[in-house]
DNA sequence: GTCTATATCCAGATAGAC
DNA sequence: GTCTATCTGGATATAGAC
C-alpha cells in the first residue's frame, strides 16, 4: 500500500522554494529598504519570472506577511533561550538585551515587525497571533519578577523600543544607546520598587 | 524709479502655490501613507497635470525634503513657546509633553522626521540643519536644568521616542503611553540625581 | 507657468498556453 | 509550475505650443 508517505518530496521541494524566496526577500529588503522590495528583482534573484512568484504567494503583501511571521518566530525562539536567575536586575537586563539586540541586529526586520510603514500592509490574524505570543512571554516573565502593574509593563516596553529606535536611527551599527541598557534597567527597577503599591499588588513570591 | 517693490506679487503667488501643494501632500500622506504619496494624485488634488509639479519641485524627494523642513520648523516653533519655570520636574515634563504631543498628533509627520522609512530619501543639508537645531535647543534646555551628562541626554531622548513609538504603534489616538509621561519624568530625574556627577556616570552606592 | 504630447522605465497583477 | 503576453498605473523626463 502506498498511502503513508513518510515524506512528501513534492511538498518538501515547494517548501524549499518558499524558503529560498523568503531568504532572498530579506536580503533584498536589507539592501533596497523594506518598501523598496521589488518582485521583479526578487524573481530574478531566485531565477524565476516575476509572475511565477504568484504560484507561491498571493501578493506582495502576502510575502511581507510571511516575513512578518518568520521574524516573530525568530524572536520567540530567542525568548525560549532565556536563562533566568530570579534576580530582577539580571533578568530584566536579559530581557532588554534580547529585545534590543534582536532589533538592532536587523533594522529592516525591526521595521517590519514593530513599525507600520508599509502602506496598506496589515499582518494576517495568524501572523499577528505570534506577535501577541511574544508580548505574552514578556509579560509573564515580568510577573515572575513581581512586576505586574500594567503601567510598569508599558513603561518597560517603551524604554526598550526607545533605546532601540534611537540606536537604529541615530547611531546605526554603534552602541551609543545599547550601552545604556544597564543604566536604563536600574532606572526602571528603582521606579518600580519605589511606586506606591497602594492599589496594585507588590511582589508575590510564594 | 520703479525699483522698490515692497511686495513681489509674482513670488507671493508662486509661494502660495507651493504652500498649497505641500498642504495637500501632507493630507494625502496621512491617508495613503507617506511612501504611498503619488504625484499623479497630488497634482489632481491641486488642479494640475502631474508634469506641472516639476515647475515647483525638482522631484518627489524634493517634495519630501520640503515637508521635512516644514515639519522641523513647526517643532522649532513649538519649542520657542516653552515657558520654563526652573523646576526640573515641571520643565522636563514640558519638554516631554511638547515632543510626544507633537509626534503623536501626526504620526506621518513623525515618520518622516524621525524615522528613515522612505527608500532613497535623505534630507538635504539645509533641511537637516533644522533637525540639528531642534536637538540643540533640547540639549541647551536640559543643561539649564543641570543635566549635561551625554548619557543622560541620550536616555532622555530614548524615553521620549519610546513613549511616542509605543503610543503610535499600539494605541493610536489613545493615551495608554502618553499618560505615563509624568511617571517617566520622575523616573528619569531620579536616575539623573542619583548618578555621581564626577566620574563616568556610574551609579552611586551609598 | 501651464498645457499637450510623448517617451522610457519600473511596478504589481492577471489570463491562459504548455 | 513556469512560461508568454498583457493590463493598469506610477515616476521621471523632454518636446514645444500658448
């Protein structure tokens, strides 16, 4: 009987082509800019006619969406490698390092994942779910450290994106803002610990 | 003699047309996205043929450049209205309110002025000078308050862009992050005041 | 200054043959 | 799946009439 194919060579080949297209798309986007990505050039780089790309993706936005999902899967993988020690400063620093490092090492990916600069592009619900998961992981980890005030969480994400944004915009490739991560971590944690826990819960370590 | 024209009606008319083109360009960019601005639609909206725009601007990038300069002149005007009282918290808050309010009230303007998302667009040296002036005003004002450590200045700009970025990206039109400005100001000022001013901005351990 | 007319080049997308 | 052929449209630029 021939109805239990362990591998589907056709699917594998198709997936390999899709992967190659996406890899090439990332490379071109880093050179030409995210919005400057051209299907003609993309097709030429993978040895196809532009129209043939439509066998793999419904539209240019569909390619952006696949890149969006791939980017968030990479960030989720990075977060899965976290080794927390239970000490707030070290752990918050680890979280900030992960996020800011991930963003600054590939500004085009940061632009696609965290800014909305492609006219008309909205991630699909499935892709957006990955973005929500990343935030959930962050929120859960902060809660482990006793940081559960929504305002504190929002402040943390603002500090992370702020350092990232300034680093990318005003000192690309340098460390003018990334070297401030340790100071910013201390600043943030002092603020959290000095907030009046009147209406909010404080550290809840069982 | 007839060589003392108080007004040049021809120049005035030309300038009025330029202003109308730029106003329309802003309006379209807010609808279509900054990168989605089209010269055809822009010309149609001001009642011209697309080619006629070239009588006023050399290229599309030249239009972006004029918008860039106009945006920074608006921010400079906003900064010129500052009424400082000499009290760090109030004054830093005023500065943060000005910047974040200016950015969030027009995300497209923020994108053009502070992010680099138009492939191939670089502001002209003359326009870039305006951006430098805005930063100079901020740095000078922080110095008035005794904040002159470059790391503190960089941290301040990072907090401002972080709150702005999160507000625009994740709660457009709301106040989820802008309402944190007061907390962030206190957090920042405590960090500044607890740093040792003598050595290399290391955190002091009392 | 603005128009008509024209030109090239590039872009995303679709139809249908093989 | 890939191709040829074709469509619509944008960006840039130049010609010359009025």
